[in-house]
C-alpha cells in the first residue's frame, strides 16, 4: 500500500468522523459503526486512535508481533465514542483486528452470496466502506438492508431515526446505477457528496492507467487534473432514510468543511 501511495483512509477519516460526531450529538450514545471490507481494521485504527497511514507504515513495516501490536494501540489515547464491527472475507485479517482490539467483533462473510448473522451484529448507527464498493455491488447492500429489516422486526421498530447512515468512497470507474436502485428500494436516499474526488492510490503500471482513463472517457467522464495525473480517484457518497433527507443535506454540507485535499 505504501508503494502505491494508498492513502485514501487519511482522506475519508475526517469525513467519517464528521458524520459520527453529528450522530453522537444527536443520539447521545456511543456510535456503533459497521465497516464493510474492513481488512485489518485501518479505518478503526485511524479513527479511534487519531493515526495516519504513515503512522501505520512506520510501525507495521517493522513486522511486529500480535502482542506488540496490541501494546502499540493500548498505549495510545482512544476515542471511546466509537465501537467498530467489521465485515470482510479474510478471517486472518478479522482475527488480527479482534486480537488487537480494533473491533468489537469481526464477521467473516462474502456479502455478495452470504447472509449476515443476526445475533452477531448490533443495531448499527453508521455503515462505512473504503475502497471495496464496486468490487462488491448491490447484492451486498441488499444483504445489509435485510439484516436491518430483521433487527427492526425483532425489536418491533418503525423508527427511521434508528436506521443507520451510510458513508463510503467509490472509484469513479464504477457504475452506481444498481446500488442506487437498491438504496431506493429500501427507502433510502443515496447522494454523491460535493466533496472533490478523493485520490485513492497510484496506478500500478501504464496499462492500468490507460485502461482506466479509456473506460472513464468512454463514459463521458473528464479525467483532466485527476486520473491523467496517474492516480485512481473516488467519489464520496452518503445515504440516510428518505424520511430524514434534511439530515442528509446538513451532513453533506458539513463534509466539505472537513474534506482534505
């Protein structure tokens, strides 16, 4: 990740924290965050411990043990207003995250084909994803919404204020049509924020660059000052229940203040 300058978690961190803070002020309770495609818990590490990707590079490129990694995080001040639950297809990554306390629980499941275990995930306040949307699609979100429906049914809830806010980055090469339809089907408004496209990582080679730019140009998307410079770029999306669209507008406006170019 360092070689390809994968730094998008640094850029999405203040956006996620902006939304989490608004939810915390509104709900007056610890915010439960589900991180889709969490891998080893990068979002949690950055958000809970106010770290950067460079901080993680400096520590983990020394190949520390699990115990050393756990001690590293235990010695840092943490934001106790956030609880993370992580979903990924890599059991070793989730096990690491659990062992060093970057998450309360890791769920190993393929969201495209598998069902989420109702008993293992709490009612969430916020669902985030960095770098995986597009590689996983609308079926993953259908599974998440079905879980929310089951949780609401069990708790006999009909209150949109209790349904989670979604926030995630999506590379500009991916078509969001089916995902938008899925959100609409489940009563959610999904909008692309006004945040300037976020640099994700450097292209691995010229072939990847040329294919990406060609695809974007074929879809009528201008790559000047963005992908032409040799990097993938992502848009930032947020979503909330349609009944709370005013909340969505407020959150979207606040994101621009926290965006880091």
